[in-house]
């Protein structure tokens, strides 16, 4: 079985712009780019319905949230450790 090809968002946007320019038929553009004409028409529909937010990729929101939480945890641990050291320093100074 063939592996699924992935295309960059820029490639998709440029292909859609070529179709929208109207100089050449979409089927010929698809053939020249080496993609299926149905795929190109789907890209055109998606670009038309969603606009600039089309082709965002397959990033998982959960993964992004997990990375943000890990960064926040590291920051909070640094702050906690700093406060522990400061409390120990003040306790030493007060004796």
C-alpha cells in the first residue's frame, strides 16, 4: 500500500491561487503539480469556506496544552525553590 503524501500549507495555498487566477483549467494545474484533481478541488472548497485559517495541519490541541502545562510547571517549581531558599536565608539572618 502506498504511503499518504503530505503537502505544506504554502503549496496548497499556491495551488488554489493558480486555480483562482482562471488562466488554466484546474485539471491541468492538478496534472502539472502531480496531484489528483479532486484533491485540488477539495483544497479550493476548504480555502473558500475557511479562508486564511485553512490548512492548519494536524496538530493536536491536547499536545499543545500538555506542553504549555509542562512549561508552567517548570516555572512554578523555580519560583517555589527560590522562595524556599529565601525563607531559609531570612530564618538564618534572624537568629
